[in-house]
């Protein structure tokens, strides 16, 4: 059964949201919530800090004027495309005027503003994203998207090939939503359209592709999705890599950086270049991979010391790479859990205080002490470590 209205959801009952509806003639239906926040509310999926989007018949200038008259901050963040950002009491809402695409080059669209709600819905990507609700929660579903949503069907609106021609990134979005909302089942028409377009997506910016891929890599179950993407040429992971990803998924893992560590058979630098990944993401993936290497060698102490919390994901990656039995995974996890998170109790200053001169000899001595401390299970204290060194005059 598809409900006639959304109820009992925090974002819709929030006073700031209702104030924005009121300022923009939401009571008469001229402004309605749209997209992901409506979609996931129907599924009763609670999302922290979910983006709130609204569509409106009002022109962008009118939105800004009416919002400011009601004491709501308004910013013309995308006014050429009809988008105004409103902020009230910590709540941020993006309001976009109803529009139709006049022309598109597959990346950018020239739009015309209008007041036709069905036409606005028809320009969106998937039926499950063309869902609107009024200020009182009543649902407006012009394209039957709620039925597709409840049935886990990710279906392009109208002609799938045309939707992709308008924005090639919709190929990646098709796979992302099929994983997040479609149970990794792929609508045949949509899949065929994605396959037809897969060889002509070089015009997409690497940043946009990388953003979609990271969102895919953060989902709980994606191995079937990655395999389907590989089958049409969007990705090129080896079969062994997909097997390792399956093992990682079976362990309950869904950290994007850990999955990157498993995917990076060609090296993280190549993935970073292909998807324009941030240094922070790739550095964490490298740390997890480094921890996994040490854990595979039975060096849990070193993994914990060098990589800290990243050693936990490194453990799952090591287990997935080498197909560890559950008993070995559990034993290694217990060992990691017993290791203290502490800095080495001796520093270069301590050695210099004993008469050692700064230079290569001091660095070598610190390495010896570090090795002894780590391999003792971090049991040696400062006094015990210093006792291993002579006093220099």
C-alpha cells in the first residue's frame, strides 16, 4: 500500500521547514518538497542531516524577496538555474523554480522556468526521484514513482537513452540507486541504455564520476553492482578483486576507503587520477592497505602502532584478501583490541639528555628502541627503554 501522505517525519514537522513553506505559499501548493527527502521518508529511512529540497512555481527573485520578508536568509547560489538557498534556525533548504530543459550537451542544461509540475517531474532522472509532498505531507506523484520505490525498481523517466543523453552522469546514478534502493536488481531497459552509453562518457568530469563512485562505495551491498558496471565497461576490476570485495562485504564492511584499498590493484594513484579523489580519501585507503599488509604478516603490534584506528579496517581488508577463517579473524581482532593506543615513551630529547648527539646515530638508536617497544607489546616503559642505551659523555 502506498500512503497518501508522509507523516511522523522530523524534517517535515520542523518549525523552520514549515516557516519556509508558509513564506513561499506552500499552503496553496505553490511550493512543495521534492526528491530524496520525500523518497526516503516514504521508505521510513532516517537520514542524519538529510538535504531538504523544494520545488516552486515562484520565480527565483520572488523566492528571495518573499523569504527575506519573512526573516529567512536567502542566497542566490544557483539563480541562473533557478536555485536559491534558504537558511533559518540552522535549517538549510534549496528551493528551485519549476523548469524544463531547453537544450543540453550531456553535462549542462539550458532551462526555461515554468509552472507545470508534471513537466518538472518529467525532466528528472528516475521515477522514484520525481516525488513531491505538500506542506501537510500529502504526496504528489505524477509519474507513479511511489510504486516503483516500494517495489525496488529504479526506472528512468520516459526514454532511458534520452535521459542519459541529457546528463551522462545518470549512468552512474542508475547503478548507485539500483544498489541503494533497488536491491541490486537492474531494470532491463535502463541497463541496456547504460550499456549503449558506456563508451561515450569521456566528457564527464572526473570529479563528478568520483563523487558518485564514493557514494556507491559507501553503500552496504555493492558487489553485484560493481560486477554489472564492469560487464558494460564502466570499471575494470579483476575477478579476484571482486571476490575479495565480496568477502569484505560478507564481513559487514562498507567503508569507502577500505574498498578503495581492495580495488587499487593498479595502485591508488591511478584511482585518484581517474576519479579525482581527495588526498584525505586516498591517504586513508593507503593507511588501511598498509595496516592490512602488516596484519597479513602477523604484525598486529606494528599495524596498531603505525596506523591506529585504521588498523581495524585493515583487519577486515587483510581477512578479505587472504580469505581468513572466522576463528583467525576473531583472534586477531581480540589481539588488536588489547593493544594500547600510546606514543612511544622515549624521544630524541631523552637520548640527547643522555649525551647522544643529534644525527644518524640518534635516529638509528630510536629505531632500535621503537622496535623493542612495539615487539614487547608496548609493555616496556620509559625507564626500561633508556636502560638499553649507554650514557654518552
